[in-house]
C-alpha cells in the first residue's frame, strides 16, 4: 500500500450541494413567472382573436340575411319618398280646396240663416208687439188710400194676450170703412200673413180672422160704390 498523498484534495460530502447552489443563483428568480405570464397572455390573445373572428362571422351572416330583403327597399327609398311627398302635397291641396268650399258653403248658410231669422222675427215675433200691429194696419190703410180710395182705419181695440203651447195669441178688433175692392184686398192681406218664403216681396205677421160683420152701403145715384163698413175680430200670433 502506498501512503496517501497529502497534497491531493479529497472530495467532501459538501462539494455537490455547492454546485447546485451556484446553478440556482445563476438563474433570475422572476424568469419562470414571466414565462408563465407571457404564455397566459398569448393564450388570452389567441382566445380573444377567436372570439372576435366568431363575432365578425356572426355579424356578417346576420347582416346578409337581414339586409337581403331590405336592400331593394333601401335602394328604392328615394322614389318612394318622392311619391309620398307628392301624395302629401296633393292631399294638402285637396284639403285646402275642401276647406275653401266648406267656408263658402258656411258663409252662404249663415247668410241664409240670418235672412230666415229676420223673416221669422217678422212673421212670428218674440213679443206681442201691439204697436207693430197698429203700424201694420195704418201702413196698409195708407197704401190703399193712394190707390183705391177710400180705406179708413177708424179704431182698434186689444184684449189680453193668451199664452198657448209654444206661442201667444193677441186678440184685437178693428172698425174699417172701405170700398168693396179694398175690403177684398184687406182679406187678401190676412190670407198672405204668415208666409215665410224668401221669394215673397212682403212678409206679414201671422194673423187670422175669427169674426167679421159688415154693412154694405150700396151705390149712389151715379152708380158709384159707396163701400162697406165692417168690424173684424182678429188674432195676431207671436212666440
């Protein structure tokens, strides 16, 4: 046996651990964490691109099927819009013409209504209007005296008005001396009273004869009519 060489170093149990420690410290501590984060980031990016691609494809398919039937309508929108505008303008013109025609009819109706109201107020006044009856008789007498004399309106007597269902009756009596021709004309006046036709030249308050008594004077020696004296009872109507 050769004696051990005191200059040759012997391996010790601590030699292997020192080499492992030097390898650990030679690698940065955050490298492995950074690699995992980068890898996770890449996976997330790929996943996001896939989802984006799916969304784009889905949107494309939706747009295609949704717009397939709508495109012709969109392309023809300008023509449709112009037609609608023209139709609206035509309707506006028609409405304006109808309103103008309506206003014209209304104006004519209002004029006719006012005219008929005036006629009704004359033929059937709201009040008993005794003074109106006296004026009517005097005007009639004056008119006949200028054409067929004589016509003498001598007296008039009123009694109390009587209210009926929806109207009022004013009884009165009068004494008149007139020619037989004018007596007939007086009866014609009463017969014409109450007429409401717009074509009639005169509108006379509604009256009727309830009783009449007369005395015929005959003719004179020359054959001239001496006229008649008559007392007449009448009724004048009002609302």
